[in-house]
């Protein structure tokens, strides 16, 4: 082989090696945090599976970002719905070098964890934390996929007084950041609708015996009770309400708007029971019916609550990475703040604070052993 031919051969090998290196796979970790143990584990697992399905879909597309084929990897963590654990988990995900985080699921965990992510410049998109304080902190890396509790509380309070003709309302919360925050907004809305809050009572997110609270409320003779807590607590509350012979309208916030509430509530459930969902029902999601069917086929269980926005959160991050042509959080973050994505749940675009634009609230009524969509307030 002559020198000229050898030179050309070596150059071709070098170019080929360079091209191969440029298109080499890169692994991008997406963090997911929700309560995977405890009474909210079924909701946390639902969120986790929404993220997992999105990652599987992305990997099947073999996206090229920044000249590299990206393989997305799920880094799932359990915060047990505990604020202290949430902070520890947040730091672990940063140490794991995640490029973004979907979660946390609860307001009480999202608020302290968001500060940890913001300090590291890691985008965080919660699929379900609704306390307004989360996006009122002025953190540019924090986003929310659903309407906040100012909106949800307004819908609940107004619906009770004006639509259900229940002007005397008792409100019970579980003293979490979510429960108490939503209860405060419901109280404001009831009063704005010219109703009266005749009682404000509370337990905790571990309370199973509500008899003392219910006895106090019964003596006040309410037209309706608004409950802001988890589905397990809500089911126990309703069962004990029936034992006391209380025949009042009942409405729960989104954390209790699940199939699990119906299962646990059993024979205590009736048609005077309502709940709200932050978002639109599956029938009004552009790709909702197909997603719900595919989700159940993949995980052998129906969607509990917020798997669709969890899925869309991942897809929105990936779209921002593509738009920025980078998986570096600091590089793609500006795109996340400004872009619009068509998701399973509908159009996704965030406002200046990080809240979803045009967030809807769905009111549901119990009947035929399911939650039936009653109305959608945008």
C-alpha cells in the first residue's frame, strides 16, 4: 500500500470514528418523585407509570438531540408524602445528575423540594401539586401541569352555593399544605357566593376516626360538607357520616377524586356525592381515550388520577430539549418557559409564574359506581 492510499484510509477511519462518536448514545435521566409507599401509594404509582410510559414512548422514537441519540432513563424516588423526605430525595436526584424532575405529587413535598431543584438549575414540573404557594416563590425552574387551588377552591365553593343550592357549608381539611390551602380557598369562594361557612374542622392525613369532628358538624346542621384530604380519609369520613345519619351533600377535592375512594367508601356512596378534578375529563382530552386504554393495557390497572399530566410533563421536557438542541437543564429551561406543546391532556403552555395556562376544573358526581363528569369550568 502506497503512502497516499494509506493516508486516505487513515483519514476515512478518523472521519468515520468522529461521526460515530458524534452520534453515540447519551443517557438522559428523568427524575420522578411521588409517594410510592403509604396510603397515597396507589396515586404515586399512577404518576410513576405515567412517566414510565412517556419514557418508553420517547425511547422508541430514538430522538437525536445535540447530535446524539438519546436514551431516556427513569430515576424514580419515593418521598412518602413527607416534606423532610422530599428534600432528601431532591438532593439525591441532583447528585444522580437528572436533567429534569416530574413531581412532586403533593403540595407539602413540592414546595420545599422546589427550592432544592431551583438552586441546582434543574427544571421541575409537578403533575398534581395545586397549592398556589408553589409558583408564588418566584422560582423560574418550577412548573405546574394543572390548575391551582385558587381555581379549584373557587369552583368548589361556588358550585356548592349556586349550583347545589347548599348555602350553609362545613369545611374539613387534613392540615397538609394541600388540604388546608384548598380549604382556605373554598371558604373564600363560599362567602363570595353569599354562602355561610358554619364550621371549619380538621384532622390529619393519618386520621381514621372522624366521629368527634362529624358530631360537631352535625349539630350545626350544614347543607353540605367540603372535604379536602386523601381518598382513604375521605372514605372513612363518609362511612362515619352515614353512621351518624347525616344526609348532606358531600364534595371532595381532587386528591379524593379516585376509583379508590369509591372502592373504600362502599355502600356509603350515593348520588349526593361530588368531587373535583384539576384538568379536563378523558373525553375532552385530545388523545385521552387512546391514552387511557393504552395505559391500562401496559400496566394492567386503570388510571387513578394524574398519570396523563405526568406523561405530558415528560413529553414537554423532551420537546424543550429538542427545541434547544440540548439536554443540559440550563440550556433547555428557557424553551420550557416559552414553548407550547400539544399533549395528551391538551395544549400545554406555562405563564410567567410557571402555572399552566387556561387550567380547567372538572366537577364529578357519583353514580353507577363511578365518577361521572358533571361540568367543566375553564
